[in-house]
């Protein structure tokens, strides 16, 4: 089955972004996945190929923006628990707008630097 033009364009943007950024042990990668209903964030160390922390909104209530803000705060708290202060933000091909921006701003308020 062929991909839609919209999904193909996002995949191309994602590949361009991933060619430029990579997470290390000192500065892991904060990657965001957004579906129609939910949003997920993971902190990944690409050198070892391990996920250090993750957060999702599956049990949260509220609007999509509110859920994204809660996920941002949760991932920042999880990063603090693992003694991670700085990371590289990977928007995963999505526009830096709406839920992605809300998650990033909430993570910054929670203490993550990127």
C-alpha cells in the first residue's frame, strides 16, 4: 500500500533531522511521537541504543494540549530522576507547533535544557 503524500513528506523531514542529530550519554535525544489521540516522549541514548526514560498520556484526562503539557512535565521529572539535565530535542518530522511546542515548553519548565 502506498504512503500518502503527507506521511511521505513527514518521513523525509524525519530522515533529514535524524541525519543531523544524535543522542549521546551526555546529551541524550528527546524524541516525540504524536498520533491523532495520544502523544509519547522518550529519552534515548543512541550510542548504546537504550531508552533511558519515557512518558505517555494514555491515562490522562483533558485536551490534547493539556495532555502534551503533562507528558512534558512527566518526562522532565523522569529525566531528573536519571540525573539528565540536557538533551537534544527531536521533533520527529512534526512541525514545532501545537502539541509538540506545548510538550517542549513544559519539559523546559520542568528543568530540561535543549
